[in-house]
């Protein structure tokens, strides 16, 4: 294979593997938290993985740009911190459908996209930091509850951060897989082969006010503010202009399509976008779209294996899965806190937003993420009110 082709292909493979292994545990935790069974969570992981792969292929082929689509990791963290809502899993599925419709509307109505960009970055990032904070406590509580199982996972993460930072999350999951394998061998726990077979579990959506306000609206906002808008900025930094309307229509339609199977949301990649759009994908910028196409093609068979990954996670000893999820989100927490507190004049509203989101409270069936956004925006408006 010529080097001008092999580099973007290799970059695409890395993008797919790093993107999947770094956060699929978070996706499973989020879906389970809002009421999915093991089979439904595995179905949701399968759906979002395959849809983000196909969406990457479609957008890259039609635009000849290295556009990469990912699942909403912040959205999955939001679900994990929200928990069950009125109406259970069918209501959560209904919220996923509404989220996709809102993303579609953002592509069709330019004013809606402009409204999203007017949410102060400090408040949006503080909300995200509060959401992921709860999950980032996983390694701490895991070490206290089961140090012999969680300790090796944390150790591999630390060493990987020092030597191979890009592969820290995948190597952390590999360490967790070894811990799980040792646990299964010592305990003699049987693995049902039927649980390894990929299968879509379709759920008819229902719509409740609690799920719409507590899941759909925060999921849409955090996906737009923490994934789609930064994703466009990352691409612009590499000299590519993402066709906003087309990207929102493809990812919105993909979210709606995947919702009955349990998929929560797909969106433009932000962090992983740099792997396919940056210099690692080759010197020829006009050929980097091959990396995104490759990433999408790799994600399809990976998605088919989602049931096996979900089964592996379900058999983990106490504390291992929350630790892996928390370690995967440490970088997100650091980046969001840095952005939230960058401006001194924005720090108090940002801290209040963070505190409310991290509290995990639910008032009138509405999740903390929504109330955090309200509290932050109201306080910011009061503190920034013009004086006579």
C-alpha cells in the first residue's frame, strides 16, 4: 500500500479503536442507569457504534472532508448521573427520539443553532464538569472497596498517561479485561454464549414530561455544546469547514433511527476528530478523508461485537467498571473545568452550575443538569446586569 494511502488508513484504524475503547463503558453505564436491561444496553451500544461508523462514511465520502462522527460521551455521562425517570426505559427511548428531532431541527433552522452558540461556554462547560464529576469518583470509591481488582487498572492508566497518552484509555480497558478474565477463572463463573450474539432489542418509545425535560433537553444541550460546536471548531483549526446543515441532518437522523434500539445520540467527534483530521493522517490534507472513511468501516464490525463487550463488562468484579469509566472521563473533567473557570468574571456562575450538576438532585422529576443550567444562567444574568 502506498505511503500516501497507508497513513490515513492507519490513522482511521487508530481513530476507531481509541474512540470505541475509551468510552464504551460510559455508554453502557448511562443506558443501564436510565433503565436499560443488559440486552437493551448492549443493543444501544451496537446501534450507536454502527450508526456513527456509517455516518462517518457518508459524510466523508460526500464532502471529501475528514469528518468523524462519534457517540455523545457527555450525553452518556449525563444519563449515568440522571438515573431512572418517570416512565422507565420506554420514556428514556422517547427522550432519545426527541433529542434526534432537535438535532434535525438545528440543521433546518439556523436560528436554533445560533441560540445554542449563545449559551456561555463557562456555564456549558461547568454543567458538563458537574455531570462527569460523579463518574470520576469511580476510581476513588473502587480503590476503597476493591483495591486488588481496581489497583492494577489505575496503575496501568497512570503508566500509560506517562508513556503512551493517546492509548491510555484503551490500555486501561485492556487491563480491566485481564482483571475480569482472572476473576472469572478464579470464581468459575460461566459465560452464556447466547449473550455474546449481537441482537437489536427494539423498544417502542413513550413520551413523558419528566423524560423530555430531564433527559431530552439536557442531552440535546450537552451534545450540541460539548460535541457538535467544539467538533466544528476542531475541524476549523485544521483548515476544514464542516457543512453544518448536512452534519446536523445526518447525525440527527442517525440519532432518531438508533433510538428504538437503545442508542442515545451520535454527533460530530471533538477530541477524536483530531486523529483523523490532523497530521497523523498524512501530509496531503486532501486525502485525510480516507482516515474518516476507514474509521467508519472499522466501527461497523466493532459494533457487531458490542454484545461481547457488554457481557465482559457485566461480569466485572466490584468497582472495576466504574473505575474504567471514571478514568476515561478524567481528561474531559480537566478540560471542562479549565474552560469553565478561564474567565474570572464567569467563575461564580460557573462554580454554582458545577455544584448543582454535581449534586445529582432531581426536582419535580427533572435532572440536576437542567437545574444547573438554569441556576448558572440566572446567576450570570444577575451578576452581569448593566448598572446605571
